C-alpha cells in the first residue's frame, strides 16, 4: 500500500498510548495499531482528528507515494 505514516513518532512526542489516541479520536486501540502498521487506512475524518490531537497537518502524518512502473 503506498500510504506511509509517521503516526507512531507523533504519538510518542505527546507520550500518548495507542489506547489514549484511540479514545481521543473515537476509535479502538486496535484501529490505531492497524493504521500505524500500514494495514489499514484512516478515513479523512479520522486523519483530520488525529492531526488535530497531534497538533500536526494531515500531510505530516500521512504520505501517499505512488509506485511508478517504467516500461
């Protein structure tokens, strides 16, 4: 999946556990874990909530890198 994130690093800056970030954004700890491991993609609303809680821009937390195929 070409969506990369820095969620764990930003979460560490605020000493937030996955559980606490989940509480603050309205999702489970498991959801936060899946997103951090790149196994799930947050909705736009959830990404905005995370950015708000972590005092960051969405594009600081998540980057989309399209894979290019050269013929």
